[in-house]
């Protein structure tokens, strides 16, 4: 009898342990109302308990414990009650999944439109940058051409300045030569005039030298005739 009672107690303890393990396993899990239009959440684990609310398909519940086909759950707003375990599923209902998928698709479509808009704006901006680059290249070429002209003009100005300085020096040399020739001409003119006077004097002297003997002879003849 004692052995029988001990075995009975041991079996009872094992059953209690299994129940506790099953309760711990169901605790704090996330479950979903299965594909039903709605299910009852009652105040206790049985149909005799009052109905606290109706749960729609896809509602997310937190399971606290399970026993005898009933599961103690907590709703997202914190309400605690009991529902039949067979109406719970590990994944959202197909309708809820479809709605989530539709929302995701709508979000992806909206994101796709935003990306297309950004891409279009980026491409438009790229076109604007290309046009701006083209204008800058053309302006750069124009500025280079103007700079080249300025350099050529500056080079011409320097060359003309150098030529003017060269011509100025040549003019100064020519003026100096003209002044020198002028002085030489004046000197030659003075010498020529002096030579002319000398020639006249010399000619006069020669003439006087020629006529004086003749005059003397005439005077002597006159005196002899008297």
C-alpha cells in the first residue's frame, strides 16, 4: 500500500511538473487570432464565464498560460481574459497578412515614386550642371582669347615703346649730327668768306703790282718830254 501511494504521489508530482512546464511554455508568447470573423474573450477558462469582448481576426495577443483548451491572454491595450486555444495561431491571419502586405506594397510604391522623383531631379540637376559646365568652358575659352589679345597688345605696346625709344635716340643722334654739320658749315662759310677776302686782297695786290710799274714809266716819260 505504501509503495502504491508513493508511486501515486510521484505520478501526481510529474503531472504537476508537466503542467507547470506547459504553463511556462505558453507564458509571454505572442499569438494571433486565427482566420475567424471574431472570437469571444471571457473572464474565465470556460463557456460559463461572461464575455468581456470580441476579438477580431488578426488581433495580436500575449499568451500568459494555457490549460484544458483555454489560454489566458493579454490584449495590446492591457486587457486580460481567456480564449479557446484552438482559435489561436502562431502567425497573423491571412487577411491581416494581406493588409500588411498591401501596406508594405503601398509604402514601397510611394518610396519608388519618391526615388523616381529624386532620380528625375538628380538627372535634371545633372543636365543643369552639364549646361553650366558647357557655359563655363565657353567662358573660359573667351577669357583665354581675351588674355591672349591683352598679352599680344602688351607685347605690341612694349615693342612700340622700344621702337619709339630707338627712334628717339636716332632723332637725337641726327639732331646732334645736324648741329655739328651746321657748325661745320658756319665754320666753312666763315673760312670761305675769309678766303674770298684774301683772294680779293691778293688779286688787288697783284693788279697793283702790275699797274704801278706802268704808271711809273708813264710819269717818267712825261717828265723826260718836259
